[in-house]
């Protein structure tokens, strides 16, 4: 087991590099990646040379919002494989050692990941908020602690709970992380020592608190399943963006739906538009994957009303989220009609285009309400 974690990290890097290499050729590098890096560097340099006007639209909550978003996007890594449940099942001490070393990896990776975000925020923190070096260091350390805690709690929830309990707990953890991020951001800029010390002490005792969950070798198979899902994340994203690639449908267990259990009519005397609208509602009320995405976007718009102080900044955020919701709605219709073996014959009729436009207008209504309430 000596050097096993380092070997697996190296193999994982080569594996991800090979996947990315197959998708990115020289044309993508020359015409997309290099120009993006060049102009992003110029933009970042301009932030240091001259303070942009839009800085005045925000306060410390911008840094907290950016950091909170990154908190929710990181994953816990164990580097255990499913095959380890066979080959290492009798070597529990060595598996426990690997899990403890992976905890150190997650801690260091979170520290570097948070450092990159803070580096990008430096023009805003130093030139506009006038943050001192000790404030930035305290913000870095406390944000790292929150990130490690959040990743471990998300992973712990996945190990312990399933179904609707898992969704409720994940949402609760996410809200707690967001609120904690805003609190430690304000605390770091006002009382940096108070913000950093307790959280760093908490990180020191976290392995002991998680000894019977995250660091337990008795869940080797669960760790392996989660690690495999994260390892193949780039492949799944490529397949999801490649419509010409046929992927097997996700296996689902048929359960009694919460809504429309008796499959009764929603609309009386439905015409073509109402019939398609009823099909759309029933399909996505029972298959809630896209519906959860829409609810997250609407929830983000509502939360931004609290955390974004400037009116113009809030308008931009709401417009961006509304555009994302319309895009999701278009994908939902495309999956139901355009890409469906039976529904494809209806994609050329006039009623289909009309109901799609009406659906887009309906999805924009919550964002319009948020804007009206914000400016009242």
C-alpha cells in the first residue's frame, strides 16, 4: 500500500487527461482556448489598472456569493475502487490509512481551489473593499474550512440516506453552507482572527468526528461506486452534449407517482395545444430531473434578491437565470417531442410551436415577479 494514493492520483490525472485530449484538438485550442486565456488575462489585468464602474454595484456580498457557488461544486474524493471490496476487504487497516490520506488530499485540494477563487477576487477585495492581507488570509482559511466541511457532509449524506430524505438533507446542507459562507466572509473582513481560528480547529477534529462514516473501511463498495461516478464525469458530460451519440437510458424503478396518480384529465375538451401541455405537465411531474433544475434556478433568483445589493446587478443575474430556465424548457420539449420516436411526428405542427412559446413565457413569470418585488 506504500504510495498507493499517489499512484491512484497519478492514474486518475492521466485518465482525465486522456478523455479531455480526445475531445480537444488543435482547432479548439487555437480558436477557442488560447483566445479565451489571452483575453481573460487582459480583462483581469484591467481590473488592477483601473477600477471598473460595476464594482460600485456590489459590496462584500459579491465575494461571498462567488465563494458560495464554488463551495457547492466540489466533490469528496476517496480514490477507492469497487474492486477494492474484493482485494482489500481483509486489509481494513490499510484501507483506513488510504481514507485518512485521502482526507489530507481533500483538505489540500480545497485549500488550493479556494486560493484560486480568492486570487481572481483580489482586485475586488483589495482595490474596492480595501481588505488587508490578514483579512484575505483569514478569508482563505475559513473558506477552506467551510468547503471541506461541506464536501464531507454532502458525502456523508449520500452514504447514509437515499430517496427524498437525501434530497431534503442535501438542500439543507447547501443552504447552511451558503449562509455560513456569507457569515464567514463578513467576519473575515471585520474580525479576521475570530473568523479563522475556530474553523481551523474544527478541521483538526473533523477526522475524529467522521471516523465511523467517511473514514470507515466497512463501506468500501459505497466509496468505490461514488468514486467511479466522479471519475467518469467528463465522459458523461461529453455524451450529454453529443446528440448523435446514443446512450442507454438511465435505469429507473417504477413507483407510484405523487401527482396525477389516477391519470385523469387536467384540461376539459383539450385541443392540440392543451393536449401537448397536459403531456408536458404529466411527464415532468413524474420525471422530476428537469423540474429540480428549474426550481434551483428560480430559488437562486429569489436568494439573489437578498444577497445582491445593486439593482442593475440583480437585473443581470435574473436575466441570466431566466435565459437558463428557458433553455431547460427547450430541452424538456426537445426530449419529449423532437427526440422521441413517437413524438417526433408532431414537431412540425403549428400547435407545438405555440405551446413552446407559451411555456417559455410561463417560465419567465416568477423572474418578473422577483424583479417587481425587488424594485417596489
